[in-house]
């Protein structure tokens, strides 16, 4: 743990409040210390806000909450673009013990209705667009008492945030509630699960706000003076990863209030114009940045990053070829891939103290009891596939994972801690991996996505990554398809480029054979897709965050198999 961090995340403290123990710590150390560097969508307007600013605003907004009757333990849903008030309000929520529930701007009316109802939120805070959606369903949410609008002219029955806050003195003080402890509720995130409605993930005042100091130190390599840009939208857990990781380490969080669809050229322009030292982007972004046309722009005076020294990726495993190409085009900057979930902080990562192995998840973060286990609960041997799990025992104090899923009907918590046949307890992540002889973890896939074909267990990601290397393939989704002799075979739903779309059945068969042979040459032959179906991009079912719902495609294949047998 870096000596600059205000509180160690390796041992649960007896008391902790992010607003006072982290934000005020850096504010007191240097009142001019910049916490957030913001620019608007056009890159023409910028603002630099200090830790002192956020320390002062957390007091004022906490006092505003109290004046509005928003109490400790109540839930406030927050939906807004990347505007400064998001971090001000978030810090105030933690200060006052109001449970913050960030949600994505992509939600429609019924999504907001569901979240308000199952979370029993008493408060909704958003920009004018989000508030308009909320007002359409407000009457269906009996627990909702207070709606606050952050911009524009607030309609009747809605509190104008700026006007209300202007009535709170600039030196207002709000004491942290005496009953607010390290394990008190802190944040709720809704997962974008592959089946069923989203689940509520409950984090404590420490499981994200403090434990992400490990993320910032060991994966992001942050410290005072570093400027970190994370591309995730505010509704996702990864945005909170960035917030807590940066401020725990005394770094500066860079924010681009971009409300347009992703554009790789614009990303490079931002890196060129601003002194960003650290970048975290999903694999899909890096795959775009290494395309030939973007590589060419990268070498121009307008495309070369100004200060970039450290890059990270997370969200899904990153293809080895992309890692190598990025390193080549940036004169040696490696992409440090990592693994974590909405339920956890980063628990496994490529770290600067170790050699990066492209394609690997890296090694467990120091202090994180992360293991790969078999069905009995025993740690697997090298190269043996198993379940990724966090060991739970009385002598291990790691607290960087959620308190549990909140049951929408009863409000009770399910912490998903399992006692396995050998008597040991684990939090099972639902993902599978192998570990090599050097202790590096290698992602295989979701436990329910892994394909079992004639005794071979095949992770869909590797097949999808291989198909992606073919110039005719835009995107693919790989699942297990039922087979009477092999149990399952690999089935790939493939989206082609417009130029590669076959014009006849014969051409289609030829392209299928070409892709199968390509996979045999570029991956272990037993992993090649025995079935390939060409589909339009809209055919692939996805979560709101863009992840393919493989379970739906697998269910489709099962129905087709059953219908085929019924006709025999």
C-alpha cells in the first residue's frame, strides 16, 4: 500500500467516512490539490476542482439533505451525465450516510420505475432528461418523496438543486452521524445480469469507498500528481472504481463530459490535448484504437498522447494481439488487464511489480485471498480449470466485496458465501479460470457459459477472439449448442462486414469452411465452431451495458434442438 494513502485498506478500520477520512485528508494536506479535472463535450471549457471544494460541498449538500428530510439509511437514485454535481452529491451521500444508487443515463421510464420500486428509494436526483422520465412514473413509486433536478428549470413538485443549495451557508457544517460505521450501507448498484431483472448489489461504507485504494495502488499505479481518465459512464460500477481509486491515492480524476457515441479519433484528441497520465478503457476501445486508420492518426502531432504513461483494461479479457499492437504503437506502453466485478474491487491484475503476460488476468492483488478451486473447495493444480473464488475465513480480513444481493421482496441480504464439501467458505464469482506455474490467472469464461464438448471444456471468449481476427468478422457470440454425440458443440453467431456478406448459399458454405479452418489454425483445433450462423448485429441480444446475453442464445439453440428431435 502506498505511503501516501490516508487509510490502509488491508484491515477494516474501527471507523471510516470517505468524505472526512479521504477527501478532507487531502484537502488539509494541500488546499490547492486538484481532485477533479473536467472538460466539456467540445473540449473548449475546463474546470479544476480541489479536494477542498469537495470537502466543503459535502458538508453543504449533506446539510441540504437534512433540510429536505433525506435521512441516513435512505436510498437516493442518482442519474446524470458527467457533470460536476455527480461527485459533489456522491461525496455528500457518503458523508451523511444516504445510500447512493448510481444508474445509467440509458435507462427508460420503466427501468427507472423498477429501480425506484425495488430499492424503496425515497429520493431521485437527476438532470432534466432523467427527471422528466422519473415524473412519468412517479405516481407508481409510493416511497419516492423527493425529486431534485440538477440543471435547467425544475418543474412543479421538483426541487431545483442550485436554488436550494444557494440557501445553505458556504461554511455549513454537518457532523457525520455517530451511528454510521464501516459496515453501514454505502452504495447500491444494479447488475446487468444475463437472465432475469437486474439485481441490487449492496456495498458498505468501506467495501468500495476504502477498499478501492488497493485498485488504485496496485493496478492503476496512482499517486498525487497522476491524472486518471476512465471512459465508463457514471451509472456503472467501474465509474465508482475510478472515483474511489483516484481519490484514495490522492490523484486527479479526469472527466470528459462526452455525451456522443464512442469515437476513437476523439479519444486520441483528448489524450493529446490534456496531460492525462493514466487511461482505463474497455477492450472494445483498445480494439478500435489499434485499427490502421487510428494508428496513422496516432503518429500525427494531433493524435500523439501528451503525457500518457500507464494503460489499463477491464470488463472482459483483452486479446493478446491488441495488447502487443498497442505496446508497439505507443513505444512500449503496456495494457495492464485486470479482473473484478460490480460485487468486488479489482481482485486480480497485471501489476507493475510483475511482468505483464498478454491475455492474462495477472495475479491476485496483495491482500486479496483469491484462489481457483474445484467443486470440493480445494485449490486447483497449475493448468487445472476451476472456479474463481474469494476465500472467507476468520483470520482473513479482506473486505473489498459486497455485503450481498438485496432481495427485492423481503429486503434481506444474500451474501452468496458458500460452504463447500471440505468445510471451507468462499464467495464464488461465477467465473472460471486456470492458473499457470508462475501464479498468473487465465480467464476461461462464465461458469454457465463454458462449453462442454466431448470432454473438452471450451471458453467462448477464446473462440470469439479468434474469429475477431478474421477480416470478414465484425462481432461474434459463441455458445454451446446441444449435440446428440458430443453433448455440446461450439456454435458461433457471426456478424460479417458488409463486403463479406455472402451472395448465395454456396458462397455462405464456402465462408463457413474458411472461418472454421481459420479457427483451427489460430487456436486449438478442438475449439473451432462446428456450427456457424451468419446474423445481423441486431440479432445478438445484449444487456444495457452492451454485453452479449449468451444464455438467451444458448436457450435458442436448445429450443431448436428439441424441435428438431420432435420432427424425427
